[in-house]
């Protein structure tokens, strides 16, 4: 049984006026196979949490820890975090000149496993994943610098998630900028990976729309740099109805 536990996480960001505290003690625990939706108003610190977990250099950890199976991943490099089984979409470059999608994915998998996957099974796995996500086979041979659309970038994220077999995936605004068809395909992809790999998912979103397709086990409201309320899917329904006003004013 794996777990991802965020404990009293405090994070500041370096701004022109000096460091600014954004996260004021975030507490959250995800067990493997669980889907947690993190919802909250713009500017509440959701992305800051994702970047801090990913190890983005602009975000300073002021206190607390992030435990993956009991080990504080904040002490490791972003690479080590990925090897430990964390998938953070934003930590992978989406534009790398002269590298195909196919090579990029195989390199990422090699880095995580510590050895290159055998070619035939790998090609088969990649083909199946792309079919499932309804990605054009030609996509695999495209250059990572070839100017992907927003929807294509999202699909690439989900393709990576599927092929890297993470224990936990942090998806920040996977739904933003997707039309309804792309939203459905990406959501199906997340559900498929969740079912197949059994990974825990932290789904960060501002809108309840994606929750029509991805059914969370738990919903957390994020406001003013911390989790202010937790509940089941009914909490998302309440947010859909009432919005975030009461959390902003509180
Ligand atoms: P959310 O993802 O919930 O919309 P963010 O984590 O992006 O919120 O932002 C939280 C707050 O931190 C906002 O007030 C934002 O302006 C501020 N912030 C985040 N990153 C930076 C940065 N690099 N420089 C200055 N302010 C930042
Ligand atoms: Mg589940
Ligand atoms: Mg954000």
C-alpha cells in the first residue's frame, strides 16, 4: 500500500519584492488508487503546491514535508522524485528540438527504470497506449519541438503518465483549454491509466466540468494557501452550485 502524504507544507516564492509566502501549512494524504480533486479559486496556491512537489527551483520550502511511502521526497532531485514513482506533468519539457515523441518517451522510461525497455514490447506498449488515447500514430515520430496544440500537449502528458507507470500522478489543470471532445478523451485516458496502473491521482482543477468524466473519491477545497475543507464528490456539487465566495471571504 503506497501513500503520498503532504504534511504542514509551507512554501514561498521569490518575487521582485522579496520572498512571498504562498502555502501556509498544507495537509493532505493520498493512498494508492485514490483520486483526489483539489479545487479552489484562482491564486489560492494550487499550482504552487504542484511546483513545490515537482521541485521547481523558484519555490522555496519553508517547512513541512512530502512523504512518498514514508520518505521525504523534498530532499531528492526532481529526477529522484520521478524514480520514486511520482509523475508531475509539468516537470517534463514539452519542447525539445531534434527529439521525437517516441524517443523522448523511451528516454524518460529508461531514466525511471534505470534500464532501457526491450524494444519490441516497448513499441507494442506505446502503440496500444496511443490507440487508447486516440492519438494519431504519426504523432510518435513528430519532433517534440514541432509546435503542439494545447490539446496535443495534454494528450502527451497522459501518454507519459501511462507509459511511465507512476505510483502517484499530480495533474495541474489538465482540463484547461480543452474543448469538450478533447476533455473526454483526456479524461478517459486518466481513468484508463488509473485503472490499469492503479496509481493515485491528485487532480488539480478550478472547474467542476472535468469531474463529470473523472470521478474523485475525495474533494478538497484549497483557499489562501491551505486545504480548508475536505469531503466526498458531493463537495464538488456544492462548489458548482455556490462557487468559492464563502472561502475567499472567510
Ligand atoms: P492557483 O494555481 O491556485 O491559481 P498559484 O499557485 O498559481 O495559484 O498562485 C498563488 C499565488 O502566488 C498568486 O497570488 C500568485 O500571484 C503568486 N505566485 C505564484 N508564483 C509566483 C511567482 N513566480 N512570482 C510571484 N508571485 C507568484
Ligand atoms: Mg480509485
Ligand atoms: Mg494554477
